[in-house]
C-alpha cells in the first residue's frame, strides 16, 4: 500500500495526465475496508488529510473547492466509503473515482441537475463511486471541477440517462424509480406519460394518440399523487366521451397538459415515507423543472426545433423549445427561463357500434316482418322470439375526431445562494393547452327496434346469425334513418404554479427546509352538437370478413346528397368549467448526528375544486341548406384495408352566419358544486445506519399524522347547502435497505397509505328527493372516509457493471377500507332542510319532514370488505459492453409487471417494456416496445354487457440522435410507428363475447429536429 495522502491542487493541474498517473492506484477493496475513525468537525483543508490518513487511502481535491468548507465529524467503526460520505456531509463535495484508482473530490449539484454532466479526463475514464445518500443524496447528480480548455467527455444520451436513474434508485431510502433527461431539455419521450410508462409497474392510457393518465401497480389514475417541484398540483383537460372523461373534475393528473421539455427529471416513489405527503396509495410521481444551479456553467443555453409529421393527417406541425440560464455575482445568484411551444394536428378515425345490444335487453323486439334468416339463433335469453336475443350494433357509424392542439409552456426560476448555508429558490410554471375539435359520425339508427317512424325503428329484411347463435353478424333493413352527428368542441386548460422554497443550514447538524406555493388549473369546454336526420332508406352491414369494420351498403340512398337531410336537432349546446386551486406550505427540520438523522415537519394544504355548467339555445331546423362535403379528403385510409364511407356534415360557419343558434349560455346552478379539502399534517422520521458484519443496513422509519377537513357546497332548490366533515389518519412506515455487497441491495418496506375519495363521490349537487317514498338519489356523500391500505414490499437489486441492473420486487397492498354504492336509511343532514322546505314539490302532508323521519339513500359508502392488489416487477438492464467492437455499444432496458386484484378496473394483469439501444456518445438510437394486457373499463358495462373492456395495445417508438459537434445535435424520432389501433369492446350478457364498441387509429408520427446547446 502506498503512503496515504491528500493533494490540494489547482483545477488546471488536476487535468494534467502526468499528474494523475504519478499518483499510485488505490485498491478497489480499500473503499469497503472497515476502519476506526476519530476525525472531529473542522476546516476541510485539515479534515480531508486527517481522514485520508486514518482511512489509508489517497484523495485528490482542487484547493479552491476545499477553501472555506467545513467537514463533518467521523467517529466510530465503519467502511471507508461510508466514513467519507459522512465526512463530506454539508460540504457540497462528492467523490469521483478516476480510472487508475485515485479518489477525486468534486462539487455535487442540486436535485434537478443537468443530465449533461461534463467530466474532465485523461485517457482513463471517470466513473461515479457508490457514495451514500449522506454525501450525495438520492436526488443529487455529480459534476467534476471546471475543465477550462482541456478535453471534456460529455455524459449524455441514452446510457447517461440510464446510469443516473440507476444511481438515484440505488441510493434512495425507499423504493424509487427515476427518469432522467438525456440532455438539456430532452426527456426520453415527447410526452411525460409516455416516459413514465417505461417504468416497471406503470401502464398508460392514450387518448387521441397521446398519453394522458397512468395506472401504477394496478391502481387507477385517482390513486397516484403528483407533485411539481415538491408541491402537489392539479392538472385537468378535456377528453373524448369514449375515454370516459369529458372534462376532468377528479383527482387524476392529466400529464399531456405539459410539454416534456420543461422537465429534466421524474421520480416515482412506490413505497411510503413519513416525509412524503399522503394521498397516493399507488405511489407518488414527482416532477422537477430546471433551475439555474442545476448547471455547472455560469451561462447555459439550449434550443430545439422539430417538425412533426403524422401519416394520417399528412400534416407537418412545429415544436419549439428554449432554455437560458445565467449565474451572477460570483455564482451567488442564478436566473433561468425556459419555453416550449407546439402544435399538434391529430385525426382519430375508425368505426364504432356505440355498443352492441339485443332487443330483449332493450325491452323491445324486432318488427314482425319475417326476415330471411341464415343460421340458427339461440333462445337462451328467454325471449318469446329467438330473434330478439340476437346482439346487433346499436348505432353503427363511421367516426372522425379531428383535433387541432396548441400547447404553450413557460418556466422561470430564481436562485440565491449567499453562502454554502443558505439557498433560496423561486419557481414559476405556466402551461396552456387548447384544443379545437371537430367530430363527425354517421350513425344508422338501430338503437330501438320495431315499426319505423319518427326517425326510429326499421324494417328487417335479412339476418345472418353468427356461429355462436347470439351475434347478428350481418343484416339488411328498409326504413332506416341516418343520424349524422356533427360536433364542435373548444377546450382550454391553463395551469399556473408559483413556489418559494428555502434551505438553511443553521449548524453543521441542523438544517431547515421551508416551502410555500400556490397552483391552479382552470379548464373549460364548449360544445355545439347537431343531429342531422335523413329520409328513411335501405341499409345493410356485414361483419363476416372483419369483426371490427363491416361492409355497409345504402342501396340507392346517397349520404352525400344534401336534400336527403330533412330534420336537425341541436343535441347539445353547453359550456363546462372546472377550476382547481391548491395552496401549500411546508416546514421541515433535519438533525444530522454521526450515525443517524432525525427529520420532522409540518405541512398545510388547502385544495378547492369548483364545477359549473351552462346551457345555450337548442333549436330544431331544416338542415338541407347547412351541410358541406366531408372535409377530409383521405378519410378512412390506412384502417386495416377497410373502407369508411364519406357523408355530408354540418356547416358550422353557415349556421352561425344565419343566426340559427342564439349566442350565450344560462348557468345551470343546480349542477354547480364546490368541494374543498383543508389538511394539516405532521411527521417525524428517523434515518439510521447499522452494520451487520460488513453489510450496511439503512433504515427509514417514521409516523405521519394528518387531519382532513372536507367542505361540500351546492345550490339545492336555489338554497345554499354546505356539508362539513373532518377525519384524521395515522400513517406509520418503515423502509429497510441492506447493502449486502457494494452491488447488491435487499429492500423491505411496510407502510400505511391512503387516498381520499373521488371528488364526484363528495359532490352534493342535484339530489333527487322522493317525498312520497322518502328516498334520496343522485347525490354524493361528503362523510366518506378515505381508502386505506397496508402495503408490504420486498425487493432484491443487483447493480452490475456501469449500467447493469437486475431486480425483482414483490408487493402486496391490502385495502382495508374502500368505497361502494349501497342503500342506507338515515336522517337527512340538517344543512339540506331549508332546501327541502323551499322545494315546490315538498308537501308537509306527505309525512316526509326531514327533521322527523329518516330517508332511504342510494349513495357511496365506505366498505370494510377490503380488496387486495398484489404482484411483482422484474427489471433487467444490460449494456453489452462485454461484447467486442461495435456490439459493445448496444444494450437493453426492460421490465415486466404482473398484477392481480379483486377489483380489476383499469388493471392489466401483465405489462412489459423493452428498449434496445445503441449509444456511442456521438450517435445513439433506441427502439422501445410497450405492451399491456386488455383491461376492464366498467362492470356492468351498460346495454346488457357484463363488462366493457379496452384492448391492450402494443406501442412501438423510435428515437435517435447524432451529435454534429459538442453544441449541435440532430434528432429523428417516431411515435407509435406501427400505427397501433385503439379498441373498446363489450363481453355480452355471458361475459365471454367480444363485441367491438370503438375501433380507431391516429397514425404514426415522425419527428425530425435540431437541438443546440451552449
């Protein structure tokens, strides 16, 4: 062993190859050797050499980095690596190991550090040591000293992002997955949800060809809590009826509201910590935007421009992003601004049945016209006429949804660091998503059956029965009426957040963190919808050769002839608005001792959601003069070779010019509601380390307490009604991480978690009182307590090589309290009494005085029957660096998840992700495949179906980059390059049928771009 020493050198000298090579190599095992230390807290220029001598190792640090810093005390017996981590606590220094074994101390940067870390090197490569969280917290990334004009290797791209994400996971106290930007302003995907779906345990739902919500470990979007820069935030947007959401008034987070360029890191916390705020049984997603002190250089600029081509719309849409960051006053003050602007034109085209059903389920029967029948119908449904048991499409139609989206986002950040002991940050973020949607559907009226007339009914001519005897796979009719639906929907969602945070190191042991912030999301949508109805005509459909898109025939009827349109209804003319507001404050205190740390804190949240709606004029008129040809020339192309017939659509401009629909809306005050939640929480958390032989056990234990006050408000019979409820929760948690070896971690965790009830369940607007029957319906229940779960996690993680990871995680979430709809007899809350007495339909003679007699409610209530969600996650990331030559640049990142649950709504039992990448630093490319099983949407499914389910797609994405030089990068990407279809289907009355409701596609997207950084 060479003599232990420490060298304090100037930055330029550090880069001299001869200087590094003159230092003898430190054996790798020296880092894990157990030594006894007695190093007091003192100036770094004395503390570092003293530690090096007692550890019998060599350290190297630039003198300017050591000057003015104080190292922490290190006392006791422990591995050298852990002792070094404690020594450097609070110094903003972290170890970097040069290839010949010299340990270099360099500056560590903040939680959202640039993924473009630059390391000055000689011919030997520099890698990161396994520093413990005390020296390099899980949220930190590491940079080396300034390089001047010497040779620099920039650690970016696919391998760099995977390496940083692996490092965060390894050092975290609880179970965490991370996604790190591949470069400044470059997340792995153009959509945040699409990036998150590549994490084990996550599945994504797309709408309009873009990721919107996520399910985590089998739980729906409402069960995942989302934060932005440490603060819980809302995000709502518009959606399609087929997606089950029109305007999101719930707890689910709409990730497509934000441009991915505004963020440089995402963490997904899967196990609970006392210091993590409650609300996410599934987990917590933490989003981080960029800050000026994230970057090593005093001045940083990044800009990107992309052209997005969609194979279905055949249009080119721009996408632009810009970031500038500058430090002032010798690095004490920093300012950052970023912007992202994009247009997105999306056509969602396909065919729909709008659910299949049978006359018997509908309570009617086919007209008695003795149709020609091919095949044998089953009479299993019990109808007198077996033909009435046959399942047929309700409203077979060709579908078109045309979206013109515009997304604008801005972030700003100011940071002030007058000393190493104080850091104050002000973050601001604005995002604006608008969507102008025109939808056209050509529905043939098979919804009700029987004698034709009044635009309903039809005359059956021929039936072809499927092999199962239950499905009417082909049929022809006379006297069918077409209902041509034309919709114009305009929606806008505006998100704003402002957060002030500070970190104050009071003493070497005591640190205070504080945060206060506000966030709001204002989403609204207007809809004008017409049904243009046709003359009766011949119509036939045939699904014999394609179970998703039939061959249709109109005989002599022409859907493109305006005079065939004879009646118009204004089906909807409305405005909806959802406004969400959050105000948050936190105060945390951390005390660091030699072998443990104690953290305690308080947090306050004030959340409020307001919903309102209004209705406009709804005239009937002659539509023949207000149609136009179908506006999309290539409508129906590329849908598995199927043909979609064009038809005339409503001319919205002509209708507006004629003044047919009067402007303005009348507020539907009876449907307006407000739900507020005020929470006050506190916690205490202990982080400690213990040694079992040479193994280090990291422990995180704590208890969180939170009190929730719920207020639900509405107007009932024009009388204000307010219901208030309070409840509290105690949430213990423990996380254990055993470092069996440097590269092997075994974890175990237990936590009590909770998710508050959905906002619609708390809404008291629009109750229906039956005074003669003393019943109450169509009302929420503000007295609901939250979902609660006991969570257990076990995992084994093997970190091999520079980027390799093999891990297996097993989890079980035992839901001990959930929700169900039930019939309950109880007294009506006194807050409703004035509204009931003011209701003109109330009469004292009914013996229904709410102050004297109970009513029977059909409402959501808590259930202690429980549920269980269990499963496992397998992750395998392998760089092929062991292969020769070109093959060594390849690698794979993959994971597989299996989940099972009693209540499987939104749950795919199996899902997997696989990414094959090639990365040389100069050039990189990856192909990613994401697959999930079919999943349940609703049970029962409506119109007689046992279930309604959604097809689990296989999405294939592509990304590549070429670094022209150190400043300019050329990118080429593809999203959904196989143009995967989306499909919703019902399972019939037996639960085993496959009857397609919606079948559509959105085209593949190809993106060519340039990115510049300085």
